[in-house]
C-alpha cells in the first residue's frame, strides 16, 4: 500500500514560518514529481509548488520568494519551507506525487495538514 504522510502544519502568526514534510512509503518504483497543493474554505484546490526528480521547481505566483520546495530522493520526501506567512496562506495543504507503482503511473495524495496564519 502506497501512502503519503504529511507533517508540520499548525498555527503561526503573520510573518512567521512553517516547514511541511511529506514522506512517501510503500512499493514505489519511482517518483516523478512531488508537490504541494492547498485548499482554503470555499475555494478551489490550487497548486502551491512542485518539484521533479531532477530538481526543477514550479511555484504559484502568490508564494514566489516566500516558499521553497525541496526534495530528498533517497528518503522519498518532499519539503515546503514557508516564510513570511500571510493570513491568506491559511488553508489545508495537501502533498501530491506522481509515482510509478506496479508498472503504473498514478497520482497519489496525502490526507492534508492544516496551516492557519493569524493576523
């Protein structure tokens, strides 16, 4: 069974920092892309940042310069360092990964972790 397990969410004041982690486990052949999405109340889920196995990154315009995504391929883990947090960053953050499992490429999702930024 393949799992993505997130950690690191919580409550922080505006201007503060949080670091999210997401570890993939199970019978994984390879991980193509890992990323973070978020969903605020009554809003659609949106891409925050993604990173390929080669280290190429992509960020939403709203987080550029404040968030940094990184990845440890040996540990099948992706991180999201969030600095200068704003109240509008408040959302449930989901880890996602495109992985090859049993010769099939599929998207997998974590259970989500709440990030709340107070003003």
